[in-house]
C-alpha cells in the first residue's frame, strides 16, 4: 500500500499516511463527540471537539509508535525496512526480507505489543493526577481512553493468528520447535484465516441480531485478515517448494548488454524489434554496470525527446537494482525483488556480471516446483556441483 502523504523519516524509517487513515480519525472523533458529553457533562462543544481531535491524533501516534518499534528492531536484526504506512485498519511496517533466526523473528514481532502496553502505562500515569479530583475530568477521560485503547490494541495483536503480531510470535515459536520456517509460516497463516473467518461470522451475527452497525467493522477486519493470511500461506508454500533452488538454477546467463550512450531513438530503430529481451544492463568499457534499461522505461520517453535522450538517462541506477550471486537461494532473493520497480535482479560472480533474473524466470521455477517428482538441477559451469533437488508439494 503506497502512502498518500509522506511524513519524512523518523528514526531513519520512511513514514507515510494513506488517505484512508482519515477513517480512523473520523470514527474516533465521532465516538468522542457522542460519548464525552454523556460521561463528563458540562463542557462546551468546542472543548469536546478539541478533546476528540486530541484523542484521534494521539491514537494515530500510538499506531505509529507501534510500527516504528517493529521497524527499529527489524533493522537491528539486519532486516531491511522499506517504510511504514498508516491506513484505515492501523499501520503496516514493510519489511524486505526475513529474520535469520527464530529469536530475531520473535523480537521483531513482540516489540509492537510491548510498545502499545508501554504507551498505555504512560497514558495511565498522566491520568493519575486527575484521580484525586484535581484538574480537568475531560482530560482524565481523554487520556484514560487512550490508555485503555492501547491495551486493547496490544491484546488484539497478540492473538496467535497471522498477520497479527501474535501470529508472527506463533510462527517464531513453531520455527524454533520444528526447525522449519516455511512450515511454521503455513500454520500461522492457517490460524489467521480461521480467526478472520471467525470475525466475519461474529460481525454477521452482530448485524443480524440488531446490535448495531459495529458488526460491519468486524466483517471488514476479518476479510482483511483472511486475505492477507491466505497470501502469506501461498507465499510460505512457494518458499517451501523453492527452498533448494539457487539463483544459478533460474537466471538467464550472460545477459545481452547495451551502450548507455546510444539514444533511445537509435535503440528503437535498430534493436527493439530484433532483440528478444525486455531488459538490458548498461555496461561501461571496463564491464562495470551503469544501470538497467527496460522497454517499459523506453516507452515512457515522449517521441519528440527520443532522439536526444540516451539509454543511460532513462535506466534504473545500479543502487536500485537488486544484486545477487549464483549460490544464493532464490527464496532469499525474492523479498528484495518484491520492492524493485523493474522486477529484475542482476547476478554477479567475482564482481563480474554473469546473469539476470526476471519475473519470467521465477514463474518458470514456480511452474517446475509443481511437478511432483525429483528432477536434476545442473548448475551452470563454474557455479557449483550438480545436485538433486526433491521437488514435491508438501502436505502439512
């Protein structure tokens, strides 16, 4: 999910807001305006409105702190963080890659609920001076509500069902117990689907029994959890089927390269219809890679500028291209390719470009993994010894 509004970087992590986060603000403001006059009567509508807005803003800040905790610990555990987006159903910390140990995965997952509980304690301490009758009852109700809602956020996230933090904790525990990360992820995702369907059923019963429109909210959350959990299950099963496949097994060897000083018009006239590939590394006279140009990037150049625009001008710079090596597992490369705009990775051996991995290469590997038999994978010459890989779909 892409952010609509960027908030810059906090603790080195990119933070943004999706427009749907306004839904959280609207819901909290409307609830506060409806209930605060009943709970603490006697204030002006302006005071209630200010308290409602403060409640909503501080709760969104609580969500941000929850996700930032995940991101900071993830970076400490050597997991890349693409950024954080706050939206209608909370927040998403986008991690690129996986923790290398169950302990690291546990720490990344558990720190979010721990942060929510810490914030609850902080808001609770703010309420204490009002407990003896001093200060503003409206302020006491506002911070007391924030203390309670952060506890609810922590407890809800600790439910052992993916994609909730409790599901990540369950996955880490199963991984440590069984020694199989992919199997643990499948079970965690299945628990998430069951929980999501349970929320949908609860919401439907709530609506049908006339208890109000809150059931729609539970149905929405349940459907979201089912969707994400199902995607995670498919990803885990794919990872399991490809666990022994190396980058060398799927890459296109010795990719065709182009001269970055050539114009786009020249490439279209001479090469575009002749060459069969859709992506070409740009190399200099010493074999160093200057970028990666794709047909999609070339098509975005206006016709009137193609004669004066070079391929290097429109190429993806090297620092934004995922890099790999022949002996790397394909499943370790996939998370890095997920955030790549051009969907390609370059493969190096001893600092020399030896291959390229495309989405078509990965699709072929996935298709082969569905052949329930043992096949012989022969690594390209110089990249390792031939090996036998069991290609079977595991039933868990």
